[in-house]
C-alpha cells in the first residue's frame, strides 16, 4: 500500500496535544413557587394559565402559602425574585419557612423588607 500525503503549507506539527474542550457549565434551572398552598387569609388569589397570579388583599395582614416542593431545592436556587405591580406597596414582606415535619414556625421567618409602590412592572 502506498499513501501519498501532500500539503500546500509546511504545517506539520509533531506530538501536538489535541485541543482541550472545556467542560460544559452546569446550569441549575430555576425552581418556581406558586401561591397554590392550602392556606391563605385576607387575600383573593387568581392563578392564571401562564403561572402568573393576581393577588387582591381584603384585610390589613394578608398571607398565603405556596405549594410544597417535591424535593429539596438546590442552595443556588434559594432566591426570592418576582415581578409585581401595586399602587400601594407593602410595608414589610415577611417570609415564613415551613418544615414538613414541624409546620410553620415564626422562629423560621425573615423580613424581606419593603416592596415599593409601582404602577409599572417592577422586579423585587
């Protein structure tokens, strides 16, 4: 067998390592919460097909629960972020974290601060 290799340039390189392809970055998708829990007080909730929720408050200390996650949420997903419109704002958004075994405990709560009024869509 005869093999004839021809090159137009002097580009032969001996013992060259193949290029290293960087590993693909692992991206953890967001985990979405819906206000579809069993309990609420002082609010009327309307869940829409696009997963948005209209919240109409009916008294001075409204609250609602989310559904329970099927599994633990990755640490990098422990971020509360939402878009909102409100003419009144909220003086203090308070979050209560529920343990599946012990339920809701005020000792496991935090203040997320004020949510300012915004007639346009705003991010929190």
